[in-house]
C-alpha cells in the first residue's frame, strides 16, 4: 500500500487544491478543506492510501490537472 501526498507551494490557490481533492480523491468539500489546511500548515498532506497502481494513477491525475491549469502543485507517493 502507498500513501499519496500533496506538497505545499506558495502559488497554487487553496480553492484549486480543494477542487482537485474532491475530483481525484472523491472527498467531500469538508474533507478536502481539512487536507488542504494540513498541506498549508505542515508542508504536506495525506490524500489517501491505495495500492501501488491506484496511487500511481492518482498522482498522475493530480499532476496533469495542475499542469493544465498552470499551477505548480506537486503530488507524490510513498510506501505506507
């Protein structure tokens, strides 16, 4: 199992991060806001724990959406 993490940056709007979390990780607005605040306050936040294949896919989805909207939002994964 792998933990998917969002990394903080000084440029990506908080509302965009919330939207990505809702879209890619099917979180409620409240859940997504909590993860976004964790990212903002601590530098990273856990989006969920998944199999390697699903984690890979979700990381790529986040990166693609960020690039499409010209935001530097970064997403990574690590063994849980």
